[in-house]
């Protein structure tokens, strides 16, 4: 299974970006797909996730600003990020997980830099 993240870049505070995570297998075959981020010197954190049933969840820090969505036909999961803040600066990665047999897969990260 391969995951390809793209869409990162440099924006000013208040700007927007849309990240894409293209998956080599049907995204509906995974129990959950999530976007994570890791800022320098900080632990990786879950930003948003979407289940195979379509349920979504967000970290408190991004609620109301980020939206996770998917295109089943393209096997791609998106993260629309709006009203970006400097503290959103991080490397963003996507992860696809199957609870049985308990395996998950990571894509390479994409850098998001937000300047004030």
C-alpha cells in the first residue's frame, strides 16, 4: 500500500491550502484514514480523520478551520485548511489503518509553512 501526500507549501497567515493523499488501494478498505502533523521539536499529532463510514473528527486546534473529505473514485483523501496560522506550520502526513489485522501505512510528508 502506498500513500502519496501533496499540496503543501508556504502561505501567509489567514491563507488556505488543500492537501491531497492519494492511496494505491481503495480508501474504503481502510477503517480510518487520518492526517497527522509534526512540528519541529514536537510530537506528531492527529489533525483530522475520516472513517470508512464517513465519520470525521478533528483536533480542537483545527476545528472550524480544517475539513477532511474524500473522493472514493479517486481513492484520495483531502485536507482543506483555511485561516492558517503560524502554529499550523509542520510536516503533514497521511496514514491509512486497518484494525484487522492491525496494520497501518504512512505516506511521506508534505511541508506546510505559515508565516505571520
